[in-house]
């Protein structure tokens, strides 16, 4: 490898690392386990379309939304802390 291609390779690797970090940001929180809501609710013995099944699906959706909101809030708080305290690593 020549010295002319080394900077380009380093830039490409840096971009790949940065993009891979961004891609992983919007995944389902691990607290939910990534389970299929339909399979979980049916596994509890609930018939599809019953009021209990609908409530189960809604509860899982609310839990997932709350987990995402907490995660986003923690990330935002960390960013604000880092901006307000540049002297602390």
C-alpha cells in the first residue's frame, strides 16, 4: 500500500465506524427483549381480537415507548451535561 492511499483508507474506516454507531441507535431497547408482541400475547393464552389481547398489545407498546423515551432523555441529559461541564471528562 502506498502512502497516498493510506489517508483515504483511514478516512473510509473512520466514516464506516461513525455510520455503524448511528445505525445502532434506533434499535429496540434490551429491556423489552425484542420479543414479538403477537407471540408473547398469544403465549399468555389470549385469543387474537379479545379485549385482553388488545390490552396486552397496548401495554407492550406503552412499555416500549416509555423505554425509548427514557433512553432518549438519558442521552439528551448526558449531552447537556457534557456541554455544560467541558472541563470534566
